[in-house]
C-alpha cells in the first residue's frame, strides 16, 4: 500500500512525534537523553531546522520545530538512524528502535502553535511524573533563550515574559490542543465520531455510554480513545465530565 504523503505546513512549523518500536523504552538513562539532544544539536544546523520546544519521555519524543528548507524527513531520518546505531550497540539490541515513520502535524496558526507548545511542555504532568517546571528533559527552562539548535522567539512573541509563560503552561492544555487536532484531521468531526461509536460499541448515542456502570464505561472510553477520538470529543458526545474521560 502506498504511503500517504505528509501534510505540508504553510509556514514550516510542525509538531513531530516519534515513539519507541512496540512502545519500547528509548531512554534507559540520562546518558541516552543527552545523546539524543546532542544529535539535535548536530543535525539542526546541517538541515536548517530549529527546535522551538522538546520533551523527551521514556518511550517517545515530542518536538515543535521549524523546517526552514523542507528537509524534515531527512532530518528525522538522520536523527533516528544515528540514535538507533548508538542504542543497538550500547544495549546489544537488534532491530528497529523507533516505531515506523515519525508523525508530523502542521502547525499553521498562532493558536495552534500556542496549543502545541503548551501540550509538549505539559507532557510530564499528563503522565503524572512531575510538574512541568521540574522535569529536566524538556525545554521548559529554555523559554526565552536561543542556541545553535533552539529558537523560542516565536513562543516569546506569542506568550510573553517568563511570568506570563509560567502562568500559560500551568493552565489545562487539553481542550485547546484537542480542538487543534480535531480541526486538522480530515473527516474527524462529530458525525465521524458518532459512526465510530455506533460501530465499535453498538450504541445509538453517547448517552448510553454515560449510563453504563463504572467499569463498562471505562472500557468504552478506552475503546473510543484507541479509535482516535479525543478526550474533548468523547466528553462532548457523551456528556461525561472531561476529568472522568481523561482518567479512564
């Protein structure tokens, strides 16, 4: 089957996500994380890519970046290949390290940029690891700074000073980010979601899910998430509180 061409950004900004193969751990220790960051430092200038925000989780990576010369695929290929060689040698591992092609979502508006910026830096909180400000493997502390591979000037322009930034990150990011994703996925509107709901759960409406018992409802919510429905969308169609949907 032919691969679907990547959606192109109108301004070069993308939210890029790369996951360990089979959700395997990508970073076993801090030396691994430093190695990955050093690869960003190496290849960003070579590929004319600048990083606006990053977050290295145990088994996946989030990047908000600007692809200045249309070399995103080559950039991610070099990063992935170099890190895989390092990882396989260090851990005597054989086979793929990353799960297939990386994912990229165009970030075409200022609102989308803000949503993605906050979403990426809030990842440790969403995973119940620690507060965003305390996580050492994201670019949280680099807001307002610039280096050979980092450029947060757009974020500073849209969000403001350090105080404004801290207040902005502290806000709940999910609704704005989910809305951005819902808008960007062709055909994934409420009508699509309702068709998925009816097909995979054999229900007529979302209210049936709301009336289910706790465990059955949790299973239904998890099923809908696996089918690609956002938390915001599930809450809207079922009437279930967003917090309940998030914690399912």
